[in-house]
C-alpha cells in the first residue's frame, strides 16, 4: 500500500510544500506503525516551514502531533497491538503523512471518550498548557492570569485549564466573535480588539497591581505589554511569535522583581519521562472537556490552504489535516 507524504522542499512560503506518495516501511525494533486518522497543526509548524526553527536538512517532513490506529507492531513491542487507538506529539518532527513509524514509548493510548480528532487537535497544546500552568508557573486558586489569543487553539485550553484550577483569567481576543468564544471557555474578563490598551485594562481589572503571570504567544511588541501587565515579582512567559519576531527586551523592564521565561514544549518533550507525564496529564484533561475547539479541517493534500488559514488568524480553534 502507498500513502501520502508532504515534503517541505526548503524553508519558505506555502508553495514549498510538495505532495507525494510513499510506501511505509515495516516498523523497526521498538516501533509501531500508525495509520493517521487526524493530524494536528500548530504555529510551531509555521515556524518550521519558514525556517525560524530550521529542520536539520531538506526536503523535510514537518508536523508535531497526530492520532490514529496501530497498523503494525515491531519486534520488542508488547504494550501495543494492532487496532489500538493512539496519539503522539512532540519530537521527532514528521507527522505530515498518512502513515508513520514511531518509537512505541512515544505513543499514548487513547481512552474511549477521546476521539482521534480531539487528540490530534489538543494533545500538544494540552501538554504545553500543563507545562505552562504547573511547571513554568504553578497556577492555583486565586492566581490572576493573562492569556493572549484566548479563543485560539492553545488559548482555549489554557483558559479552560486555568479556570479548572480556580484561577482568575483575563483573556485578549481580536474580535467580539472571538470574545464570545473565550467567554464560553470560562474567561472571567476579556480585552477585545487589537488596538486595546492592554496594560491599562489589566491594571484596571487587577486594582492597579497587575497579573501574577502572563502567557504571550503573540510576540512582536506585545511582549513588552505583557511584561508591563505583570505585578512586581510576577512572571511574563513568551511562548511564540505569531505577530512577528520579538524585539530585544531591555532588562530595565524587569525591575521590581519581574521574571521573564521562555519555555519550550519541544525541549520538555525531549525527556521521555517528562513527555509522558505531560501527555498523560493532557489526555486526562481531554477526558473532562479541556480541549481545543476544531476550527477547520483540510485534506492532507491541502496542507498549503491549512497553513494559509492558520497564518491569517481567521480561524478560532485548531486546524486539522485529514489523510
């Protein structure tokens, strides 16, 4: 049987994608073959495509998460059998294909309550949320949290998870439609519009103090606004640059004891123990409804259209590729 594979010829725009057919090799020692039912997309994929985070060589296959059915089991694998429902996320990159061989230790069995589409849209984002809310800064009852893009794929999970921890959530969104979505996820307060005075609004909502922690995946000049929205001895966390590269941050911005953190879920996942801890936490969260909404679905061969929509910011929630 031959299967689809999406090659990235070189770093660049969406024209660098190339669709081919390939024959999946039998799984090696300690590996399983997964037939993908859904492939998740993340802004990380855009960074890989553009070469902001370059691949080791080209042509390359990108993509950091997927879910499907175990189709074959390699020597030395006893914890999986054909027909098991599984998902995976994180390194090694290479999910943009219809079948894939991966190390069995990186696969997570899915409970009946979690569909392949839910897992593919939410696993990596859920793992990221776990890292951000429990490891980067220990969010709990009474913590005041600022979450940018609160209606997006990661933002929606962060809002739901933070509220489940009894935190107070201030979200930013670009439109009234996205504000309604973020409110439905549980955000306590919303700052609407790209021209909003985020710092002033946050100070108003926190009686002039600022939030305990701000999660910023926007980048550009938004990071300074996030830092200025944090209380003394609070933390700003930079996790992406959807709006552009982050300019140098003067150390003076951290006066009064503020901290700036730049965690990486891919670095976290490089350790298999940490990876499985975060993945299992994310699956447990999915079981109680802490998931990313699916904003759009595209055929795997239409990956260029999916990336175009992801970068446009039109879609609220996650975008899936369906083989």
